[in-house]
């Protein structure tokens, strides 16, 4: 294994040259690869990434100091070669034959402000690195481009043709002649250091984040305000990390001024409870992420997403500690469209989240598919995996069983991830099946495997985990089609997430985030039993997570497991004594357990915090009524009636007390009847308890006529609604008012 690894590293770094000194650097890199583990490997890859389109071609040659500037004399055979064939060693020159290739395929990165640390803007830039250039283009390592040729063409294909490679190699073998100055093309000029030109707006993180020296992956969210005064439409974007060595990936989404930020939760080192979005809704369907190696794509006419005054970008960073404290800062460039969008893409994600790759497994495969319910245009495909990813495929099978190979990457490299846009959108009719397949190599023979010896690897967001996704950016033909597609894909996508969460808690029972997501999933579907089980695991693993403890307590209460809910409420109150809502929930739990005194105390504490809470005041009045503290209860009820004249509950409670006060001298049956009639009207004769109060008040007043009339009206209304329970209740009350037989 060591020999194979060394041969691989030697091949990658062969462009360091043949001098004895290079063996020392090769040895340092070799030691770094094994001793520093993932961080060391990350540093090596970022060194390569930082050298852009000419990895390790900046270390110089042992060539003569003075280049050959004359070059061969032009000949008819040279003219013939330039018409489309390879230019021979005897005829090739930089100015006439090599410069056009370099300027087209390399200078985009090899210029100021881009990832490469040196420029390829003139003859001397290229000449002094010619040997290294020959090695990296001959091996296919540069220019960086992962896909093989398929049935479709991609924008920005950086590959050199065989003719171009042989021409450059012939130039190198010839000693690198410059040629006639008259043949020299004008070097490209760029208006901006940004790849897409000068942005309309550049924003940065509010402040640098100081990444800890040690530990594993670090995730943080940041809210980046947008200093705009009117609505704009973002048609393109770009990222530039000040310190890319520590950035694993970046994801951003626009957020309006009223939307809750991710940042406050994640900045406090608390786990976010934000459930992962369906892949169909972020930034109106755009792929708004960045990884080192990703090149920005130019805008597409009619496609953009809105940002408004007061809005911001929610930026999530996944960072990797390097062994020392590192400042993390980045710039985000936005490009605005002149007009609002006319087409609206949807982002579909295929893949699984149940990966469980055994050590030594060199061919672990996942596959996923989705059948399109509507016609769409496919404009982008983007794969994603970590270090074990090996072979990536995406295809479309049309309704007539014709197959379109959309993407094939036979040798996946985590460090050169990007989205691939088709030169021409691909029309896919309804019934087309999109398919994705990813093969992983967890063997010792995989030179990119960060674990030597290999170990078990499962799905997860950290670089030591694995992922497997294939994104498809599609544009439906109508809003109705878009709604249909979103609905059907979201159902499929949710099941993918759920399967992943289930696998995660099976493999890593201590993953409280996965437990919480499963609990939320079950709770939103009314399955409180399994939700409670997962939330109980969360509070065991993360006892300080108050938000989840509150959800657990409420779920237990809804399941009438009050004795289990109470300790959670009491613990929450210790940490949040000024939370009126918590005092109320605790009071309701005591009430359900029959402890009226403790319930009244909690309701009183809530009102002491916020005197305007009418619902709490009604709770307190009800408990006081049950304790026969009628004077105190009536005072609270009259306060509610004064503040909220439409409260049927307050009128009903006051009527009951005035009709049946424990102190007969304080009863007022006539007033009780008026309040009860008001309660009946406010409740629209739909509540049996209100009718009970009216009957009791009329009996206390000695006048049953109002009750009989209201009961007749209530019966008619219940029969119209076919409310059998109410019909039975009213029938009982009517019989109660009938005189008994002598």
C-alpha cells in the first residue's frame, strides 16, 4: 500500500521537477499525508487547489535561463498543421500555436484575483513552467474537468483535445520557442478579478469567525444583511473565501426581514432544530452553494431569485480545523438581473442517506430515481459525495425507453466539485425517469481514502462521513406544472430524509439531531407516541436543549401522561422563571393531576409576569371556582368581560357563580340569566356547558321560559348540523325542565 500511495503522490507531484531537492518536499508531503490525517490531506489538496489550473507547475525548471525566442522558420507544412492538425516539433511556436490554447483554457484561473498564485499572461509565465505543464496536461490532471464525454455538452468544458495536448508537448520538446512577435495574440483582458466580472454587490460576513485549532468539523450559521433599498433579482453569484484551506463547503439562502435567523442558534453552540428543507424550495430552486473548486456559472436569461430591502443571506459554513486558530472570512458577490424572472426552476435531489460502507468494500453502490409528472427543461446537473466517492452517473430514461446519459464521472475528486450546465437545455417529457447512481471505494487501494486502514463509514455531513447526492435543476412549463412537481417530489424527498434519520439513529444512537428530526416528523403527522420516544432520547443526550424539552412536555400532556410531563415543566421553569407561558403550561398540568392549589399558584405567577393574559385569567378563575373561592373567581371573570366583551367563557363562568354562589346572600339569579343568555349568543348555541349554566340560572330565578326558548333554538340548530351529541344533550335538558308526574 505504501509503495502504491507513494507512486500516486509521486505522479501528482512529479511536476516538482527532477532535482534532488524535490525528493525532500515529496517526503514532507508523504509524511503530512499520513501523520496529519484528514487535516494534512486537506492541506495537500488545498495546496493543489490554490495552484488553480496548473497544479504544482509553479516550482520552476532546470531549463536554460534564456528562452529560445526565435523559433523555427515558417513552412507550408506548418500552415497545414495549423489548419486543424497537430503542429510538429520542428514548426511549433508559443505565439502562433500555444498561446491561443493557454489563453482559452488556463488564463481564466491563472490571473490576478483567482485561485492560481501565478499568471499565464505572457510567454515568460508559461515558458518557465513548461515541463510541469506538460506533465499535468499529459496525465489529464489539468485543466480540472471531471466528466467524461456523454450524450450532452456542458458549458465551460475545460478539457484539452488530443491535438492541443500533443501540440503543447511538441512545443515543450522543442525547447519552448517563442516565435514571431507578429503571431502573438493579445492576452485576455478581464474587467474584474471576479470570474463573472464586476459584481453589483459584494457583502462579507459581519465579522471574521475564529475557528478553533482542534476538533472535528465545525458548522456555523451567519446572517449577512443586504444593504439594498429596493427589490433586486439575483441572476448569478460567486464566493471568495479569504482562507479556503478551512472551508469544506458553503450554503446560502435568502431570508426576509421577518424570517428567523439560523445564526443565533448555531452561534451559541446549540444544535439547530431547523428541519432540512426539501430540495425543491431553497432560493426559488437555485443551487446556491459553493465548494472549493467550484466555478461560477454565468446567468441564464429569465432565471433569478428576489431579494428585498431589509433581507439578508443566511450563510452556513462547514469548516475544518487545521491545528491552529484560523480566521474565517469570505466575500459573496451578487449579480442582479435587469428584469424580474420569467421562468422558475425547481431543484430536485436524488440520492440516499442510508450509506453504511464496510471497510474494504471497493464497490458500494447507491441508486435513486424519480419519475417526472410534468414536462420540464433540464438545465443543470450537480453531483456531491465525499472522499470515498468513485463513480458518479446521472441519466434520463424517456417514456419510449430511450436513454440519455447526462453525466459520468469515472474518477470522482472531492476537491473539484461543481455544477454542470448543459449547453442546450434538455427537454424531458412527463413520464421521464431521472436516475442517479454513485459507487464508493472504501478499500485501501483508494488513494483518496482518508482512513488507512479503512474503517466503517456511514452517511453524515462531516468530511469523515459520506454523502451521495445528484442535483437536477429543472424548469417546468407552467405554474400549475411547477405545483404538481413540487408536491410529488416533496413527498418522495421527505421519505428519503426519514429513511436517513432512521438509519442514523440506528448507527449513531447518540445523534440527538436525527432523533429530534424524527420526533418532529412523527409529531407533525399526529404520531405522538414515537415522537415522545425520540424527544426523550434528545433530552437525555442534550439536557440543556430547552426547546425540545418543552415540546416533549407538551406531547406528554397531550397524551395525558401528566405525571411524566410535570418534571419537564418544572425543570424548564428553573431556567426560565420569567416565562409566563411555561407557568401556564405547568399550571394546566397540575390542574390535570388534581392539584388545584399548585395550579392556581402557577396561573397567578403567569399573571404577575403579564397581566394581559386573558386565557390565563380564565384558567385561574376556573380553578378558584372549583375551590369555591367564588368572590375571587368572579372578580377575575368580570375583568375578562371588561377587557374582552366577546368572551363566552367569561360570561358563562360569571353566570354560574351568580346563580350558585357558595354564599347564598351573594347570589344574583336575574343577573346570572342575563350573563348566561349573552354566553349562549356568543357561543352560537354550540356548547352544552353554556346551556347547562342557562338552565341553572333560570331555575334559580324561578323563570324557565328563557331556557325553554333557547333550548328549542339549540335543538333546531343541532338538527340542522346533524350534531347527534348536541341533540342528545339538549334533549336531556328539555326533559329536566318538564314537570314530573304526580
